[in-house]
C-alpha cells in the first residue's frame, strides 16, 4: 500500500510538469490571439478580451471575461490592477511556476496605456520569453517524468523495507 501511495505521488508530480507545459502552450496561443486582435482589429482591449474569451477553455475564459467586464465598466480602476487581480483569481490553478505567473501579471503593466506599437513590442518580448520557458520545460518533461516515477516507486520500497 505504501509503495502504491508513493508511486501515486510520483505520477501526480509528473502530471503536474506535463500540465504546466500544456498550460504555457495554451497561454501562448491566447496571447497570440490578443496580439493579432490588437494589430488588426484595433478594438478596445475590453472588446478584444471578450471576443477571445468566448472561444477559450476555463479558467482562461473566466480570466478574459472578467478583464473584459471590468475594462468595459470604466470604473476608474487601472488596467494593470484589473489584469493582476484577475490573473491571481483565475490562473492560480494552472500549475504555472511562480516566476511565470509573476511574469504574466507584470505584462498588464503596459497593456492599455501604451500605443499599439509599444503593446505589440511588449507582447513580442513576452512571447519570446514564454517560448524560451516552454522549450526549457519541454526539455525537462521527459526527464522529470521518469525521475518522479522512479522516486515514487523507490520511496515506497524504502518505506516498506523500513517498516518490515
């Protein structure tokens, strides 16, 4: 039973790494859509997030729709605050690293305030950094998956030997 529990731990840790990679790739697609909408439609950011939010899965949908609603309400709240609060509330369940989540939160600092060219450059830089991170995580997925599976089994065997 102990071997099974630690083996499950290894499987769960391996799944977390795989989920992190998939979530970063999905986030990259969403940011590409945002970038395209800014470049070609020239709509207000709230409208852009609403358009994109309607076609994506949860929790991204809730995240984008909340940004859209708050940005369109014109309550005087700064866009960067709307972005950060919404990221904290909706994206904390994504298995993203703390560094990646903080990087995403800081992206909102310039969106909405700068002109279109600056926003495009900002999104380009973020996309480049995200792509680099995706490559690094992708390289680590196979190794970490094997490592977590082995650690789970070996940890279970070690505990079993100690108890018996």
